[in-house]
């Protein structure tokens, strides 16, 4: 199996979290919602999953495994910052990556 570039994975996770926050702060902003869907879909494709939460979990595991050369610490919970700190916005399906 191909392993995604950790730098790309980290950039996508960061963008995902930022877009979730922007979507929550500016409810109804179509551009942010569309970009969030695009980033979610890209994470799913890159990580080989059907759900964005699973994609985030796999991305975190990749980064923590040492493939990135960084410490990979996510705190005591072991949950990605993208999941812990980003609200789930109404109208965004965070479980399935289809249709983007």
C-alpha cells in the first residue's frame, strides 16, 4: 500500500480544522462549505477511507507512527486536533466522503 506524504496529510488536517471553524463562525458561507467538502473528500481518498473521521484517525496514526519525523503528540486523548477542536457544522456530512 502507498503511504501518503506526511506533509500533505498534515496540511490537509490543518485545513480541515480551519474550515470547520470558519464554517461554524460564518454559517451559510457557501465557499467555505464547498472547500470543506473538497478537503474532506481529499482526506478520504488519500487515506483510503469512506468516512472523514476514519480518514482523520488514519492520518493521525500515520503522523504519530514516526513517518513524519515529528513527535506527533496529540495530547493524552490521542485524538486529532482536527477532531477535538473543530465543531461539526450543520449540513456537512462528516461521516461519509461521497459526493464531493
